[in-house]
């Protein structure tokens, strides 16, 4: 028998045995009535089931679109190729959208990776940090100076797609869905956390450019310019008022 491995070596071998088919650890496993491979398979099943459950929780719309069998097969391959780096299962699955984009069997579902991106953005929004909301009187006193930067709530997420992802996501919420209509134009969806509930709204082009530019840390003047370029009739005052009413602006500073 080889020399006993060190603790770090044993830990690495255990991970390899659980997440793949590495059998080099079996000589150091006490089966306690079971074959060592069968004993390791118990741990492998637990890990795969937990990680698959995390993916199912994070991506319910994807699951509904592709069905149980397809999703389980995709999840098994993802778990094999993308290992968890966090002790929190809510952190697992970030790269699932890019995995779906490269998955040959999903090539005919061109919209699927963007639906997954929308669902992961919902996950990130729900888990985002809280923020102190300024007094309404302070916000009311924002100077009429567009050379300022507005800070949006940490939960604000923006997902833009060439596919009608809002319509697809809404289709997945129906208990008795009808035929999925994919003929719509691309959509942008704004996601934020309202108290402990997630909120979402599709945005038109001017709203999209305003929010995206503010999220990038640019000034209100730059955001306004991009918004008007996308939609000549864009009403920046109405959009800002909507952001304020929904507590999405948490601070401002002069540039």
C-alpha cells in the first residue's frame, strides 16, 4: 500500500472522486460493509442532487422550457464541468447561461441562454445588499444640474436580449401555458428588489439607455444623451420620477 496521503491530498482526491470518476481514493476508504466505490457513490449522489436542486431553484423558467429530462442531463454535465467555489448553494449556477449557449443540444433554442441570464439576474437582485434610502426631501432637492451621478439601488439589474425574454418569462409563469410566441422583437428587462419581493419591468429603448448609462457610473447628462439618441421623444423627467418613486435612486453626487 502506498504511503498515506496528506490531509490536503486526501481532500483533493475526495473532491475528484465526488465530482468525477476518479477512483484513486478507494484504497483509503473504509467501506464499512460497502464496497469503497459504492461508499463514495453515496457522497457523489448527495453532491449532485444538491447542486442540481440549486440549479432547478435558480432556473425554473429554463426547466419549464426544456423539460425535466433535458434539464437534468444539462445539469449533470454542468456540475461535472463547473465546480462550486462557495459554501452557499445560492451562489452556484452563475455560468449556466454560457454553458447553455455552448451546449450543442440547445443550439436550436437560441433564446434559452438569455432567458437563463434573466433568471440569474433575478437571483443576483434578490441576494444583493441592502441600501440606505435617502430622505425624500433630500432627493427632492437634487439640483437641476445634469453633471451629476445618480447611484442606483444595489439590487438593480438590467438584461438586454435580441429575443423577447420578458414575453418568454411571462409565458413560463402560466399554469396552463398556450403556444410560445417567439415572433416578438428583442426586449430589455429591469429587475430590482422591492422590500423582499422581486420586481421586473420591460423597458423601451430610451429607458434602457438611461438606466444602463447610470449603472455604468456615467453622468445624468451622458445618460440623457444616450436615451434621446435611442428615442428622440424620450421624457427624462418622467423616467427619473419613476426611478425615484420606486426607491431605485439611493444617492447622488456632483461630477
